[in-house]
């Protein structure tokens, strides 16, 4: 996908590779959710996507690629970034989608997704999910 302009349909296909994702489609929009919680929306006529992010990630994107990314809405724990898809890098959008999914999915789903990725090497149909480290809490 790299090298050619990214389309709204490409973003939907990238998101379909993430575990337990549900698409809600209308004539112009696709809402991308995990268990009813949205983490991305795609506007097909305008070839734009709104993707959940951290505040720090959004600031970095705005600083490095202002022609591609714009501020979206924000809440206390997350900030949304508007992506002009025709100018965006497919790998970067794929990473943004995966991180948005991780922010939204349950810990169990993230762990299962990581286990699946280790058993099935990354390819066009399998997302790359890095291994998570477990930490133990020690009594004080």
C-alpha cells in the first residue's frame, strides 16, 4: 500500500485486521469500534479519518506533518487526530489505528492479539502486535 495515495477504503481494510473490530457503515461514514467503543471514523466522500490518539502523539504528528494531520476533539485521556488520507503514509496510519485499538480494547483482547501475532508471523492479513511484559505488584 505504501507509495500510492491512501484511500478511506484502505483505512477500513487496515482496521479489519485488528481483533474483534466491528464496522458500522453508513452512506458516507464508517465507524470503527471495539465492543461498542469507537476508536476511528472514516469520512469516505472527503477521504479523511479521525483516529483516537494520546495527547503527546497528536502533538508530535501536528508538529512533524501539519499538512497531513489536524487537531480533532479531545478528552482527559485521549486526543483525536484528523488525517488527510491522500497525503498520509499507510504504515503510519496503520500504526495509529493499532495504537487506537490498544487504547480502546480490553487488556485480555490486547494480550490475545499479542499471542496471535507471535503464533502467526506478520503478513498482509495479520497485524503486528508487539509482546507485552507482565509485571508483578509487590506488597509494601
